[in-house]
């Protein structure tokens, strides 16, 4: 039986398959009578037979060549409602990742019986370490998806194959998942380091999801990783991702409800990282009323997050630290006042950080970070709590600025808690006695202005304001200089142009462009031994990171930040860089490597397109690759959204016309960069002046103007 015959797809999946928008698919359904009729689903969300859809698209030249990831999705769709197939294939990802390229390439060509013997052997070796897999069975129906999986691992990598399996698992679970974005996970992990910079060896995440926080902890230096999640599919993904990225670590991942059925009851870790589920009222309040973990008071039924806080503190030794991502209401709700007060009174709460909206799901809310330490009976209790408003004055989600704001304040506070003077309008050390009022409201913005008044030095603040004004004038002048002086951009006479396009896959086959990327860390040597982590080095060859491309800044990484034991591409002048993952509601961002940047290493999560300059203009390519409609049609994944570069489309135009568009795209890039600098300069000066005026350190301008 053809494995595609019974596969069903939604309109969204058809749009991804054809590389078009969902609106285009809707138009096809209305305008073409021969468009395949629905064979399942509902009136509002119909599903279609995949084979019929592919035939219809192919007849109209709308079917791009399948990538290995597409072939794997197709093979998995042939098993509707059977996510067990995806789960049973996870051991094969780990085993295949350890093989060298030649061995991986030969596996799909094995006879069915030989291939089944191989997967059974892989399951025997790996299944015990993957939650949810017990005595897996592999029959003839497994060979199709298994061959597609092995091709995907060979071409796109083990992590890309894991992402496709994760999509299938989540489809059948019927449950959404909120991934902790990598920049936020990295920030939370870095808050665990002590005042000397040493990182805890063992880290627990009791609500690990797909493993983002544990991966960040391992990247920062943790060598013993423990995770638990209530969903077996997510726990299994975490186990596989950790073993792929950090095969030398001690890894233990379990399935279950951490509050009701703690799989690590006796574990005392060095630190805890956690992004707990929000607002789950049925968390076991009645069953756990007399639980020994509630050292700071029984959490009210409507305060499940305070149960996770105390669960986390119960799993660290005295002096051990926990960092949790919390909804802002936990800092002020009346029901949780007694527990909050006890956390503050006992010195368990060390810092609260408010983040700007968009930092993590739900994107419209500014979440908080709580930094906690289990009190040491032998140590003197702290007299203050650090409060940081990392959302102050910012409109865009600038992770470099957020990291600098949070980490600089935290490190200075750790180094000298008694002498810490804070930063006006941003950070302050609030005495415990000031927090222990009737409300015990821990929201940073409600305390920082008063706490930071002592840091205001009028003369120094006035000089700083003058310097910031100079920066603003320079930035405004640069922006004005880039503004058009020759009228509006001319419109096309007869409606939008109808491009004839080619996919990047077509351009790769024709040699018009080459595609390079840096694989993620956690690789093994060919004999299966884990590669040692790179030793930190000062200086060294710089590396461009995804954050550098997003923020259009010089290379901020180094060779020590990159995976060891794998080829590291170097960028050349004229290369086009495109961010591979879509984060925080932002689209993909492209830029062209300028003179002086050549020779930098290419960091992970970036796509490098090297065009043949005789056939493609670099800025023309960058502009069309990063177009929203292009990126949306080529985006894949649910928990982590990645751009499939082979699906991106580029208009086929003569080189001279490409160069005209390229010059326009370059001008837009320069204009956007100048506007961001001017915006940031205006934010800096107005925030400082507002803090000076409201804090009593500055007087209004003599003529009443700024």
C-alpha cells in the first residue's frame, strides 16, 4: 500500500507544501472546481488526501521538490492518530547521529528485514533512557517512516529530524506547548552562576517541556541534568535533545506530575531552572495540604506558581539557587501574600526581574523572573531584595540590552549587597522591611524609583544627560541624511508585478548559490565517544551569532562559543546571512556581510547563502529571502519555528534589474538601522531625564523645553 494514500493534510500544511500563503490556498479552493474535496476534519478545519493534493499541485507546477524533512512528515502523516510511531523512532535518531556520514547514507538502502534488525538493536541500546518508550515493537509499517527519518538525519541533521518527530507527537497529544525562547533560557541559566562565575554542576527542571532550560544550563557548564514533565512526548524530546547536544553529561529525564508524583523526591541539586505551567488550579491543593515542601506556607489553591517555587527550593541544598519564570500577578495577588511575605522574611527571595512583553509566551504580558536561594541557617539573613525593571523605557525586545541590564545589576549586587546603589529607574536594592507591608507587593516598578533615589548624583547625571543629547543629535542627523530627497517610490502601472520565481533548492542545483550552516553542539567522534566541551578562551577568532544579525551589530561571539569537533564555516564579504529560527513574533532578518567582517566564524541558527556574483546580487537576494510572505510560506515547526531555506523563493530577473532592487534593499537596511539608533538614543536620554526630574536630581530647563 502506498504510504501516502491514507495521509491527511490541513490547509495550513498545504500552504507549507506548496510554498504559498494560506490565503492562496483559500483562493484555490474557491476558484478551482477541480481542487481536491475534503475527506475528513470539520467544516471549519477540513483535511484533504495528501496524494490528491500533491497530484493537483504537480499538475499546475506548484509542487516544489520535497526536502528530507518533508518526506519524513509525509511518512508520519500516513499513520493518523498514531503518535507512537514518532515516539518509537526517537531511539533511531540517537543511534544514527553517532554514525559517520557513510554509514548513515547506506542505512536507507537496506532490505526491510535488515533495517528492522537495526532499529530493534538501536531501541535496545537507547530506549531505556527515553521516557515513554517501553518494549517498542517494529513491524513492516515502520520501514517507510524509518527510511525517511534516516535520510532526514543525513541531510538536515539529527535535531531537525527530532523537530519533525516532535511536531507529530504534539499533533496527537492535543496539547499546546510553550517553549522558553533561547535568549531567555540563556539569561536564566546565567543567573545561576555565583559571584566568582562558577556554574552549578547539577541542575533540575521539574517542568522541563522540550528541554530549553536544561540545554541552556548544559551550555553554561552544568554536567548533571535532571528533568521531569507531565507529558511523555515532551519528556522524550528533552532526553533526546540533551543527548544530541551534550552527550557527555549525566542525563536523567522522567515522566510524571512533579507536584503530585515527584520522580526526584530524594534529589538535592545544586540549582533549579523552571518555567512552570501557569494558572493550573487543579495542581493537588487538597491532596498535598500537609506536604513537607511547604516550608513557607501552604500555597492557596489559586496560587499554583507558589507551589512550584517551594518545590524548587526543596530540591536545592542551603545556599542553592533557583530561577523561575513567573506571571506578574504572582507578585501582587492577595491570596499569595502570606507565602510571599515568608519568602522575603526568611531571605529565600533574592531578586525579582520584570521583563518586557514578548520575552516568552504569553507574548502580550511582561513576565517576571524570580531568583531564589534556599536559606543557609549558618549564614546571616540578607537585608534587601534586588528589584530590576528590564522593561524600563524599551519598546523593542533587545536581548543584548536586557542581558546587560539584568546581569550587570545582579553581579554588582552579589559582589556588594550592602554597598549596592542601583541604577536610576532600572534597579534597586529594596530593604526587606519596606516590602513587608500589608500587600507584600513584589512588582519591581512599584519600588525601584524610591530605591534608586540614593544613586542619583545631580552633577554626574547632568553630564551624562548632555552626552546622551550629543548621541541623539548625531543619530538624528544620520537618519535625516538617509531620508529620500527625490520624491516617493514610483508605483507599478498595472498592478503588482507577477514574478517568475525559483526556489533556493533550484538555485542550489544550478550552482547559483551555496548554502552553509554551523551544526549545533553536542556531536560525537566517529568511534562514538563524546567530544569534550571547548575550553573557554579569551579573545580568539570572532563568531557572528543570530543575535548579531537580528540587532545588526558586529560579531559578539568567539570560537569558544561554537561546537567543537565540527567544520566551522567562515563568512566572506558578500555572503547573505539569514536567521533560521523565528522568535518573539519577529520575522526572519537578513543582512549582507560587509568589508571588515570577513573571516568571522558562522554561529549556529544562521543560514549563510553564498551567491555566484555573476548571476545573483547579494542585496537583491537578502531582500527577497527575508520577505515576510516568503518566510511564512517556508516556516516549519510548532514548538520551534524554523525557516526551511530550500523552500524560499527568489524572482528570476536580469542581473542589472537585480542590482536596482539590491540598491533599494540596501538603502532600506541603512534607514532601518539609523532609525533604530535614533530611537534608542531618544529612549536613553528621555529615561535618564525622567529619572533625574522625578528623583529630585535635575531641574526643568529654564525655558520649559527639553
